[in-house]
C-alpha cells in the first residue's frame, strides 16, 4: 500500500528535476557558458532534493517543520516558474513546454498526499479490528431491520384478523337484526289482524264478560340485568358465645360428648368456626 503513494511521487519528482535541468541548460546556455547553466540547474534540483530529503526524515520521526516545508515549496515554485518562463519565451513548442510546467507543483502535491497517508496509516491488526467492528454493526443493523419487519408483518396480520372478525360480527348482528325485524313485522301483522287478534286474545287471557283484553306485543329492546344476590357470610361468633354453644352441645347428654361428637353436632346445627377456635373453646369449657 505504501508503494501506491510513494512511487508516483518519486517518478514525478525525477521527471520534474530532469525537465528543470534541461530547461535551465537550454535557456541559459545561450547567454552564459553551459557549465554555468548546468550548475544553476543542479542547484535548483539539489536544493529541492535536499529539502525533500529533510522533510522525509522529519516525517519518519513524526515531526514537522514549517520552515523546511516552505523552502521546499519555494524550490518547487522556482522550478515551475523556470519552466513557465521558458515556455513563454520559446519560439517553438511553447504549448508543449507550458503543458509540462505544472510537474514540479504536482510532484510536491504528491509528496504531500504521501505524507498524509503515512500519518493516517494503520497496522493490519487495527484494520482487522475496524473491519470486525463495522461488520458487527452491519449485522446488528440487519437483525434490527429484520426484527422490525417481522413485527410489522405480525401486527398487520393481527389487525387483518381483528378486522375480519369485526366484519363477521357486524354481518351476524345485521342478519340477526334483520331476522328480528322480520319476526316483529310478522307479530305486528298478526296483532293488527282482526280475526287473528281475536283468536290470540281468547287463548292468551281469560274471557271476561264485557271485557276484551288486548294482546300486547313482547318487549323487544335493551333489558336490564337482574342484580345478583350478595351472599353475606354469617357474622363470626365471639369466644364467649362459642364457649356457651360448645358447652351446651357437650353437656347435652350424659356422659358428656367427646370432641369429635361435639364438633359434628356443632357443624350440623349450622354454626361456623375454624377448627383452631373450636378446639380452643373445647379446652376452655372442658
């Protein structure tokens, strides 16, 4: 992965240095001796390469120096300026030289990208941990979506069943109301008929001279439920009253009854008391 960013930067830097050196030699070679032009070109490339090497050393140590960075960009701008000036003054192929004038700036930009990649690079272990966390989050999200879809489908099924049941109840009620209405109409017709009404009157009530009772229709409407009778438990006997009853039953025969016989007659007489209280009363009176 490191080669994907460092190799383009190295290639672009090499091309930029070669172009800068060639342009300086060709451009200044007509005005000064070519060794002087070569020294100038090598000076620009050497300064650029030196600052670049120092920047890489600081980056390897996890450090950064703005002065060195500014000097490196200055050499890059100088190289680009030389290429642009040569392109503007060249009589032939000015467009071609101007097209490659951006290479020094591009080389510096690639080294900037490579340094940013190095500052954000992670080890394979960390990358595997991040991928595991992301996969776990995706799994949880998928499970949550599936759960929501299942709950929505279940709720939709329940609502559909409730709606269908309500519709069936409504149809049954409507049919029942229609049947009752038809029966009521039949009863009303029978009641309104003269012959039928007289026959029903004779069989539904005793014929009294001078009185003809009218046959009434049954009541059809809401009815009030009868109030349920509350079963009130008998009040509990006090200890004194319980002692009196136990003593009367015990001494009702001679010899006195045993506890079992007394308890059986006590309950047969309709009295109520717990076994604990009944035995305590027996002990007190006996």
